[in-house]
């Protein structure tokens, strides 16, 4: 944390369903990724930037 700026980096695991809206079918998916958030505090903390990348 630097005065009114914070940087957060983490790994994440997302699970969900990819849906084909025309065929009304779906497939379960799992995605591993990394994320970085930059937050700025004025009267409250707000996200100023997000970067997401998939881990192969």
C-alpha cells in the first residue's frame, strides 16, 4: 500500500457453465487465472484498474 493506492495480486479458480443460447446446451468449465487490481482511496476505496490473465 502506498498512501492512497493499493495493489492486489492473486490467483483464482473460476468454475461455471459455457452456454450455447441457440441449442440451449451447456458445458461445465474451469478456468485458472491470475489477477491484479489497483485501488485508489479518495473518500472510499475504488478499483482503478483490473488485469486478468488465464493460466494455461
